C-alpha cells in the first residue's frame, strides 16, 4: 500500500518561509516515496493559511507533481493532495 503523509502547520502558522519550506519538503517526500496522499492541516483560523497552501499548490512546478486536491467537506481546516503514479 502506498504511503500517506501528513503535514500539520499549526506550529508554524505565522512563519511564511517555514511554511513554504515545510510544504516543499512534504511534496518532495511524497514524490520520493510515491505517496498516495498528503494530508495538509492548515487549521481553521481566519483561512489565510489555507489560502497560502492552495496558492503554493497552484504553482506550475508544484501542480505538475500531483493529481488533485480535495478539500475536506467535514473539516475545512484540512486538505488532501492526491497523487497518481504509473
């Protein structure tokens, strides 16, 4: 079974460069281990962190890595990034 990774951003919610580094690191790790999904938890808060995560995921070079993003309908403080490997 493919790996599932998790990134909780609660501890670094207000440190922009650390957020970007953490997102890059988890995406690189997902590619390395061919993960099926990455769960990203920006938390609920004001929604600014979630918007930042979505902007990161929309970058052309990042978007090329994954298949789709799913927003949790029950918990809007959580996203899943799904990968499809051949």
